[in-house]
């Protein structure tokens, strides 16, 4: 997977654009800045945006090419982010540290989703917020010919309401919605897509 993402990000243009994901922006704009973790932040569009709002941003990804472009984007906007490169299980953060964690189209290999979500939950402070926008299982049948909506082609890597309710059973669910939306994010997120949106607060 590292090779896949390095190849995608090792291009002059930003694969998903330089602007933040619209839903992520709508959520983060109304929150008090604190300490946030963004797993799978790719070329840094979301982490850099959060940093411009005053968030203390920590991010990681498999791709060193993504890291390079994220740091370049941060410099362009005059902010700093802590961006690490490595496998999820290689990178450890202190428990009860973050005010927010956001997964924006971050999908895990089959069999690892629950484990990884539990680890991320442990990094949140009590009262911290988990933000997730991802492709749901219906995505595989939603795309029209010629649309590059993106997302894994393995249904076990896509989200469902039931899975998120199980994974975050120790959370107050503030939002959990399935939507079909039009994406226009760079070359790889275009067209009508089946997404799920989750906002949960870790129970104190």
C-alpha cells in the first residue's frame, strides 16, 4: 500500500486538491481549537486547514511523498504540523491526549478496522470528539461509468452504520448519517458517492 500512495502523491498536483474536505471543514469550523490527530492525512489538506484555525495538529500516513507535500502546503499557509510516516501500529501516541480525531476517507484493511478504531478511541480525551467521513458499502454500486469517486474496491473496507455503532459503543452519538453526495476533490474524488458521516463524543 505504501507504494500505491507514494505513486499517487508523487505528482506535481495535489491528488485530492489543496482545500479541506467540505464536511471536515464544516465540523472543525464550529469547534474550539485544541489538539487533533488525523490518521491517513495524505497530502495534508485537512491537517493544514485545522492548523490555520489554531489547532495543534498531529498527522500520519504511509506515504513519505504525502508527507513532503503536506509540509510544503503547511509552509505555504504559514503553519506547522507534526506529520509522521509509518504503519498505524508503528506509531504510538499517549492515551487520553487528543481533543479530536478525524478520519476523512481513511479505510483500513479487512479485519483491522475494529482494532484500529479502539486504539484511536484510547487516544481521545474523555469528552473528545471522533469525526469520520468515509465511503459506505453501497459505494461499489453507486459510481456511474467514467466517474472516479474513489474508495476501496473491497466491500469489507467500506463502512456501515452497524459497524460504527459497534466500534464506538462507548461514545455519545452526535451524528450518524448516510448520504449520497457529489464530490469534487481533485482527480480522484469526483461524482456522486455513497458516504457515511459520524460524529461521536467519548463518554467521560
